[in-house]
C-alpha cells in the first residue's frame, strides 16, 4: 500500500490591522490637544451660561475666567447671552443688545472680528455697578428739578410715580413719540447714563401724584 503525504493545511493567521495604529495615535493626539486647549483657555463665551460669574479684567478677554458666584474674586455676572453677533455690529449699536437687562454694565464679545457668528455676553458689574435708572413703581420728589435728579423718595410724600420706562431715544427730538401707550402720563423725564462700559438711555413716564 502506497503512502501518500497528508495534504498541507494552510494556517489562517489573522492579519494585524496596522492601519488602526495611526488612527488611534491621531485620536489620542487630538484628545491631548483639546485638553491642553481647555486648560490654557478655560473661558469661552459660547459655553458660558446665563447666571454664571466671571473674574478678571473685562477689557482684556484673555484674562477672563469663570468663577463661583459669591466668592471674593467674582467681578461680573452674566445676565444675558446672544449668539450670532459680530464685533462691528455691537460697536455700531452701542451695546443696545443688552437693553433688556437694566442692571447690565458691560458687554463682552468673543468671536472672529470679521465674522458674524460670535457670542455676546451682557454683564453686571458686581464690584462697581453703574448708575441704575428707577424702576416702575418708584416714586420721585414733587419738584420737577429734583425729580429729574432721580432721587427716590417715599411714595407717601412723593410728587411723581414711575408708570412706565421706555428705551426710545426719540424723546430728545420729539417727546410726542414716547409714553403714548400710557395715556395717564403727566410728565416725561429723560435719563441717560454716560460713560462706563455700557451707556444707556431711558424715558420715564410719570404720574403726578399731587
């Protein structure tokens, strides 16, 4: 009987997926780079939530960082956040995007100078707040001159009461265009906060109490 050699059995050796190595290395490098970026730049306006507190010099965005509210180094509080803004647009508007926040003192913009996808933060200065206009319901002295100084007084002895506050600047040109939604308005007073990081203009619609 002839002996025939047994057929050779090809061993199936799994091939190593060498292409994964550079991909894994690239992914690790990306994670390290991201962590390094976040450590070097812990503050981004786009990731900052309304109600958060900040520290640093607001005129130098590179020094601004998030911090816990109520701490000694908390200088600013975020009142509002607006996305899709441009630096030139904010300069042209004078920061009117923050008019909805009566206690806003500063704006902070972060984004490309030539882009329109930046983020604007409306900030309240916790350490050195600016002038504050009266609010609806506040009472002012009987004398109009004193009332224009916006010195709040007890409503029992007051001469005027604030019925409404408007943001219109048309008062300086034609006062007939303001307080039209408040028919009981007896007097109109213009208030303007000059200087500071965020100038504001308001018109007070007043009810004469006496």
